[in-house]
């Protein structure tokens, strides 16, 4: 298994970092990493008890100021409601980590309409709206950062996890376009595409169909993200892990029929 060295540019000043999905998984790991480097945090998730516990942990360990916002991003208008709450409290952010997201599995014809609607709301609509609302602040910051968590599922249609793969393809495409549009500014933009990661994701999805490729720890994924951001010219997107990168390249270059046949077998 590959291990990355954790590296953060020393020139990056203290920031206020907003992290969605901060109660578990990658969002939780990102919160701990940013707190360790002295950043202040705005943590967002549905489960306030977990956020409060996290805020106490980070205060005790690092003296970090952590603002807690319990918000269900699956609700229509959630991004605007969160933005309004931030504005009312005078909170301005320098970095946005869109880590909230979940997946559904099974043949598309058998999917539950309400669950799929929530999936698109969280993975696509809330992410897009929150990014658009906060982008002026990120661009104004001398150390602005936009990191959207995508997935290796973004690089090919995946039968049996069709909606999840489609939402992540959207996230990658949107983020890469923003990367190009913001060139020449101080804003760093990254679409982070991990493969299977040791988090609560699979339990929440109720399926192991998402375990396509080697499984990494959340710390390894976050290490890779910081290493990419530490580069002089950070890339628009990062597929984590050499094997996952090779698979993504194959999926993009292979004929569609072949790529679909292979992916269908992997997610059966």
C-alpha cells in the first residue's frame, strides 16, 4: 500500500475552512488536519452531537476555533440557508471542502425515488450552490481553496451504482472547469477522486458494490490531497493511487462497450 508524506506549504496563512460532511470519514479527517495546522473551522453535517464533540476535541488538541452548523444538505434550499446563517454570524471563509455525499446501489430501475433525489441534492445541487455562493469569498482570500470530493467512479458509467457515478462525473467536470476559470488568481481548486476508502460510506450505502479498486485509509487520501496542493502548480483533479489512476485512464480510452462490460462485472 502506498503512503504519502503529509506536507503543507509553510507560506499558507491561517484560514477559516468550511467543511461539509465533517462528522465522519474524509470530512472528519480534513477537519483534524486543518486544525492541526492552526486553521479555524466551520463544520457542517446533520449530526450536531458529533460536530459538538469534534469542536471540543479540536479545541483541546489545537486551540482551534470551531463553528458548528447542523444542516441537512439533502433538503431543498439547504445551501442558501447555510450561507444565510454564515452571513448572519459574520463568518467569512477562505477555504471550502465539499466532502458531504453518499451513494445508492442497485439496478437503476429498482432505485428508490426519494433516496435518489436526496443523493442528487447532496452530491450535486448543494455542492454546486454552496460553491457558487462562497466563491466570491474564496477568490477574495489570499489563500483561497476549493476542494470538492469526487470519486474514481467519476471516470466511467457504472452499472448498479449509476446515479452515484453520474453525480461524481458532474463534480469532477464542474471542478475542473472552475480550476481553468480561476487561473491567474490566488485560488487553488482541486477535484479529489479517491477510490474505496475506509469510512462509514459503505455502511451508509448498504452495499459493497462501491469497493472497486484498492481500499485506502482516510488519512492516506487526505495526505495525497495536501501533497497535490503543495505543488507549485497543483492539478485540477487528483485520482488517488497508481492503480486507480491506471483504471481511470483505461475507462476513458477503452471503447464504451468494453468499459461498460468490465465495470458491470466489477459492480455486479
